[in-house]
C-alpha cells in the first residue's frame, strides 16, 4: 500500500484517547504497516501547530484521515468502518392467472381464503419479529453510545485528573513531575504559535494560551489560599465523578454479561473506551501503569472517596493488563 493511500493516524504515545483506535487496530489484527502513524508530541504542544490545526481545528489526537475524509474524535471513529446503506432493490411482481375447477368453486374459494389468511399471519409474525430485533439492536446501540458519551464526559476527564491537584501534597507532586513539564512544553508552543497563527486559529490559540498559563502558574508560583481552595475543589470533584462513573455506568455495562468484557468474552468498541479511560485514571492515582488490581483498585477506591467497587472492575482490569493489545500499546 503506498503511503498516500494508507489511512493516516495522528496520535501520541502519551495520549489517553489515541489508545481507543490503537486498541481497536490491535484487537482487529489490522496490519500496522497498512497505517501511516504520525506522532503529534502533545508534551511539546505540536498539536497547536497551525499545520495540524488545519487537519483538526480542535488540536486533539487521535485524528484519523482516510482519503479526503477526516475523523477528529475517538467517539466517532467507528463511523470510519460503518458500511453504506444497502441500495434498494426493485422487486418485479409476476401476476398469475388463476384457473377454475368445475363445480367445486366454493371449496376452492375457502381454500384460497385460508391460504391468504395463513400467508397474512406469517407475514405479520415475520414483521413483528423483525421489528423486535430492530428495536433490540437500536436499544443496544443507544446504550453503547450513552456509555461512551459518559466515559468521555468532562466531569471526570482523565487529562484533567492528571493535571489538576486535589490538595497540597498532590500539588507538590504535580509541580515536581510530569504535569508541570507538560504544561511548560505546551506554553512554549502556545507562546510561539498564538501571535503568528493564521486569523482562523488566533482566538482558539489565545484562549488555550491563557488557560494553560493559569494552570502552569498554579504550579510554578505560590498561589493564594482562595485559588488553592478553588482548584482543589475542582480536583476533588473530578475524582468523585470518576468514582460515580466506575460504580455506576461502567459496573452496569460489565455486569450485563458473564464478562469479563462488556459484550462477553471478547472486547468490543465500548471496552476500548472504558479501558483507555480506566488505565489513565488508574495511572493518575499514582500507581505504576499496569499494576495488578490488588495494587490499583485500593488506590482507585481511596482517590474516589473510599467506597468499594463491584468485583467486576478488578476482574476487568486484571483481564486487560494481561492482553497483548494492552501491553503492546503500553496503556497508561
Ligand atoms: N473527545 C476527543 C478527545 C480527544 C483529546 O482530548 N485528546 C487529548 C489527548 S488524550 C488531546 O489531544 N489533547 C490536546 C489538548 O487538549 O491540547 C476524543 O475522544 O477523541
């Protein structure tokens, strides 16, 4: 496959959501050579380069380009593989002329009526079964979409739990670790691109420049007590919401079948979103990426308010961390 005709996946090894299509590709056994992988270094703010903004004006990864079509959100990636509606076919109806048999018209008439009634009943039953199947499929699709939308909610965004401190100790750790370095790298890029960017991206970049600077300042200067309280409140709220998502929608999704995955014994699209989010959320608790549930779950419980989780969560996590797609993509 020539590089021009290959699907192009813009991603970053440290990106949480880019793991959704990466897992889907690995689980489907799609040859990685058939994809052109383009790394957008988020820690250096490469996503704010106007050249990338022309491809995805939100400046986020994953971004998938196939031919002249672009997908800029992992929650819509599945559309890339959806097939077009089947074309309608015209049916030719043949008309037959019925014959008559001598003096038994009434009997023939009754038989014809019975046949017609039986055919009508069969047609009605088939239509009802088809409608029930369609309704079940629609309900399943709606539930999957709802779960995916909830997992992606800003209320427990894993990029926010990574960057927003919950207390003084957490602030100190973030100020001495990856979050501060990440914010600094972005700031450098934003300070460079915002003034010289084409008009269409200026407002977006200036807003990002301001927001990023506020958070960076929180770590590199000594904030006043009021700002600290405001940020910590936001950080705690994010973890509380993460706990609600795990104990609510994720547990429900995993308990629908025997498990360990949402749809049974093989991972499906909804799992790629759940595990991507869970892996980053667990890493954000401070444990080593890919730690077993005996280590990860108690820490996750503590961060999300202390209440227990249903055992399906630990089972789900331990199943995923052993999976090749999880390991090869270094989910964290
Ligand atoms: N809803 C989007 C979110 C994508 C997203 O926020 N990606 C992060 C990396 S995990 C990103 O590119 N952030 C760059 C930024 O916000 O500056 C999706 O699922 O694709």
